């Protein structure tokens, strides 16, 4: 898994690419929580996620819960079809705010 973070207004756009699995989910968790710790809204660009397992989903859920406690926004954008299927199976597509595109997400968070 690769990740990059860029700032757009007051939002940290975290771009995840590759597999977000047991091996890589700790890195995803770390970057998401660090962005939230800085007091930023977080938008996760998941267009490049080819695979996500339960540990990756758990990292997203932990970051989401952390954001709620802090009163900051946490959303997903451009979720790949394979990742979306996993989120739908877990019914998390009803929990997370999911934007069709990153641009939609930054407009919604800005």
C-alpha cells in the first residue's frame, strides 16, 4: 500500500493505493489518526484501493469514531468498486459519508 497526504483548504486528503490489508492497515491507521490529531477534516481518496480486508475497514472505523469525538469531518471519496463491495457487505456504506469524487468531497468539507 502507498499513501500520500495533501491539504486542500482545511481538509487533509489521504490517498490510499493498493491493498489495505492486515500487513498495511497499521500504516493507514497511523496516517489517518495523525491527520485527525492535527485537527484537520479528513477525506480518504479510495480510488486506488484494489483490496481492503477487515483490518483495513477497522482502521477506517477507528478514524471515523475518532473524528466524531473531536467534532471533525471524516469521509470517503471515489471508493473503488472492490472496496465499496466490502463496505456494503459490512453495511458501512450507510455509516460513512461517501462522495462520488474527491472534488465533491472537498467542496462538501471545505
